[in-house]
C-alpha cells in the first residue's frame, strides 16, 4: 500500500499531547501497513513556545523533553526553529492541527484562534480540548464539514467528550437515520469517583481529598463538582449530535456539593445508584430538555452498574432502541487514543 504522510501541528504537550506522541512509535508499522498512513510533526507547542521543522520533529525526543519537565523550545537548533504557535497554524504547510491545550470555557483560548486559523485555510482539525467548542460551536461548524459542505475541512473532537468513550461517534455516526429520544450519560470522572467513595462511607470532604490524592480531582475541583464539566460535554453532544444550538445557559446544572452519604445509601438500597446524570430528553415540541444533576437511577438502568472510574452513555432512539457504551479509563491514554481514531476516520477523506 502506498503511504500517505500527514503533516501535523500539535499544540499542547501535557498529559494528552505527550500520551499521543508516546503511543505512535510502536504503531508506526501498523498505521503504515493497515492504513497507508504516516504522521509527520512539523510543529509542536507548549507554554514555552512553538518549534517547527518541515522535515519532521522526533516524537521520542519531544516526549523525553517533556518528561524531564523542560519547555519544548529547548529542542530548537539546527533544522528546528522557534516560531509562534498561531503563525504556525496560519501559515506552516500542514494537513492537520491536533489541539490539546488547556480547556478555557470563558474565551475558548488558546485553542479557538488556532482552530479558526487552521480551518480558514483548509487545514483539518482534531481536538481534545473543549473550550473552543463550548464558546463557538456554531462558528466552527460553519467553517468545517459540520456545515454539510463535504469539501470543507474536517473537524473532529471525539476525545473531548469523555475521552475513549465513543459518546459523539455513536450518536452522530452509528445512530444515523434514527431519531434520538434521549441521551443519559455519566461524563465526569471526578464526581463518579467521589460518589463511589461516598457510597463506601466517606463523607464529601473525605471523598474529595481522596480523589485529589489519587490524582483524579484537580486542586481546584469547582468545574467538576459543580457540574460544569459534565454540562460542557452535554453542550457539545447537544450541538453536534442532537443538532440543537445550545449554550451553557440552556442547561439546568446542579453539582454534587450537597449530596450526602445518606442520599447515596437511599439510592443503593434497592440495587440502584446515585450518579451525576447528564441528560437530554426530547419533549413534545421536538426540543431537547437539557440537565446535569445528581440522580438516583434504578437497578435496571445501565448506568447503575458503572464502576468507580467508568464513564457511560445511553442513547434511546426510535429505530435503534437502546444503545449503551461504557469505558474504563486509567489516565490520559484513552483521550490520546480518541485523537488517533479521529485522524484515522478522516485520513481517507483527506487523501481523496
Ligand atoms: N486529561 C484528560 O484525561 C483529558 C480528557 C479529555 C479531554 N482533555 C482535554 O485535553 C486538553 C489537554 O489536557 P491535558 O490533561 O493534556 O492538559 P495539561 O496536562 O494541562 O497540558 C496542557 C498542555 O498545554 C500547554 N499549554 C498551556 N498553555 C498554553 C498556551 N497558552 N500555549 C501553548 N501551550 C499551552 C502546556 O504547556 P506546558 O507543558 O509547558 O505546561 C501543556 O503542554 C485539555 O483541554 C483537556 O480539557 C483532557
């Protein structure tokens, strides 16, 4: 099979960007033989700056540099030059932008400007970050193939909504032709871990401390425990899968900060469970009612079975019935893998 090389710009070299690069060397032969595909990194960026090399940067050297907690600009020299990240997205010869900078749900930056710059000149985009989708889904959809224009650059973000869980792909691709009646999902890892710990007898503060100790909860857990992270993901599902233009203010959001161990015991008594449920339900007027709130689900509900570090989604549709997916993820690999699956899904279209 002939090998097509995609020239990639990767922005963000934290947990996700690093995991993504680290998984590639062992897969290079598989990607070449099975998909006729090779990835060349023509620019990468972290908070220290951006480096570029038309001949391609070495993923192993970048991972080693980040593992040593150094800024990537320290790799500059010889063929490798320092450039500016947005300038790279605007001008560097490239096929794909891979976006994995931090999620900022107020301004969507720095991802939003990078993605705009790439889409504007026909560079395809795969995102792990959510911020740009939360603040500007409409605009980015208009600039990409989500507009319905098959010649427009591709925009994919399957890893942005609960990492490896194929939450977007099931609804958007695999239930094509059906009318989705509802989505029910557990999309936030921190709250699922905390509620599980609370079901084992810990109070809220102890559960949060434990979730922070094992590295699941952020030092500032506000976005997770108050339900905003799950709401951001529901917003993306609503815009992308349900095609209902949605802003955060359209979602009723309640987090887990007032949940007590008693609430959980009550839910568990008959085999059910208390989860932070993100829900979209189609009303008689055809619009979806959107909410995130702690919810007691009965024993026969698929999400009652979710384990401590699992995410899950249940779609109900008219002709497909009930479709359920769970994923158990340990660390950032699942999200990095979702970026790879997005690339593989669009690679044949890019080649064409
Ligand atoms: N972690 C997960 O499991 C997960 C799951 C799904 C989605 N996501 C999303 O994926 C994205 C990346 O997550 P992560 O866990 O990898 O985050 P992270 O570990 O904090 O890494 C962020 C990366 O972005 C770089 N960065 C920060 N500000 C920058 C700027 N202004 N310009 C250029 N680079 C900048 C950082 O540079 P330094 O290396 O110099 O600090 C770092 O390399 C986030 O948007 C997150 O919401 C994460």
